[in-house]
C-alpha cells in the first residue's frame, strides 16, 4: 500500500503541522534528505528525522531529557492535581525517584498473558457503542485497561470519561477549561485507585495485582505509585486510539488487506505494520541539560530537539522498502514506542488492544468502501495522529 502522491504546494508547513496532514510522508522524506539536525526557527527546535540520529538522541539519557530542567511539569498545570500526577510519571521524567518505579512497571507489563488480554479486550470492546466510531477508538482500549486494573464493569464508562478529560493536560493545545477538567479527573482517578488498592488486595490476574507484586509496595500506596498506575491508563488513551484508528484506515485504503483481517493473526499483523507505517505518535521532544554534540551539531543547555519518529520509521536505512505496507517483514523496526531508557514497555499490550479493537469493529460489519468515500481527518494535535471518521 503506497501513500497518495502529495504535491509541493500541499506539503505541511512544519514537522508539527505534518502530524495531522493527510499525507505527511513525502514531507518527512524531504526532511531525511536534509542535514542530520536542522534548526526550525518557527518552532525554535532542532529537528531530527533520520533513524540513526534519533536513536543516538534517545540513548543520550544524561544530556538530553524528556522535560526542560527548568520546567519538569508544564506551567499550565503546575500545582494542580493534574500536575501532581504528571510530575510522578516515569514516562515524563528523568529523576532518580522516577527510575526506582520503572523496573516494576516494566516487569508487570512484560508478564501479561496477551491471550487473556485479547479475550478481555474483545469482551469489553463488544460492550462499547461502535458509534460514534471516533469515540469508540478511545473507549475500547481505555476501558479494557481499566478492567485489567480491577475496576468493576459498571464503572468502566466513568473511568473512561475521567481519563479522556485527564489526557487533555498532556497537550499544549488544551484550553483553560480542559485543563481544569483534567485536574478534576486526576483527583478523581487518584482517589479511586487509592480506594481500589486499600480496600482489599486486588484480585489475582489483574494488572494492578501484577504491579503491586512487582513493586513490593505496601498499603497505603505512595502518591507516586498511585500516579503511575493512573499513567498506565493515560498511556493507553491517545496512542492506542490512534493505533486502532490508523489500522482501520489501512483497511479502508487497501482492500487487499481485508482477507488477512478475517483472522486474529492477520489483524495483529495489520496493527504491527500500521505502528511502523502510519504510527499514532509522530514526534517527541528532548531537552539538553548540558552541552552535547549530536550528529556533529553542538547543542547548548536548554536547546530542544524534535524527534520525528514517523519519518525515522520510513528511513530506508532502518526499514527496507519503507513506503510499502507489508504484513510480513523480516525485521520490522520502529521508534514510535521509544528507544532506550524511555522505551514504552507496553508495546505488546498496545498492539494486542488495538488488534482486539479492530476485531470488535469488524464484527459490526462496517461498510469500508463507504467509509473511504466519506473520508476522514485527524484530531488537532502536536504529536498524535488520530483519525476522525466522517
């Protein structure tokens, strides 16, 4: 499956605008042909688009950090309940206290029974209204992870709503009202997890039980642990919705994939190639905490680097024949789930959730050709590519 041709006049204006462009990949290819690091004066960032350069940035943990040293929590939410949760998340920070929590979360996620996860995800997804489709993309995965964490089925829609409100604090595009709602949701989620972990031991087989077993934490849990359990849900929200939605877009665009989509293995292959070919997260940032040289370019303290992960996934030096959508690849490589210390340990979980969601959506027998005729656009975002179907 090849991307549609894009003329020079239709190119995105910058790497952030590219995230929601109909076809950003010719633009990304042009970026890769330029310098290893190029300064974007409008965005005030260095831009990296080649796979080898991005890998080197992601491995430079001491010098390049996830957050600016002077602003570990975004100013818009500092001092709020949403800011408290953000400040504890191991995915959003580099401090020693955060690193202490990371191994337990990694072990808990690595120990999941993915067959059981798929069965639970399919059961939960079938109870989520398929319309409006663009909401179902979020709800299927968020409610499944809430179920895996031990929430009762009748509470899943409310947890879903809180999480949808909370993730607004992670976007620089959020309005003051959205940020206020995010803080209300953060406080509610912290309270619910505190109750869930303190009232009785979580039931065996839940993700929450696995996290607690791996952490050796005792009740009552610290605020840092509660926040990182909330983080397990927040990481599911936009990224997995985008992965599921973009997998559906692949099926809509390319009828030759539909035969494969009739089996679980085929659905899994479609999701995994979508994660490389049209990923849900197109970029991330790193901030220099000390002078460092990357790809021959000296960076000063405070400099920001925009890592265009989606461009790197299609780097021919990283994946041969990168622009073609191939269900079978000898060595599929991708950077959308990170690399090095901040690599997302939930990659297998995310792909399993998206494959189960795709299964549930296809069981509703949607008219994929009609969906193609109606088209879609992408939610406003600085880094997440999530389709909205018309």
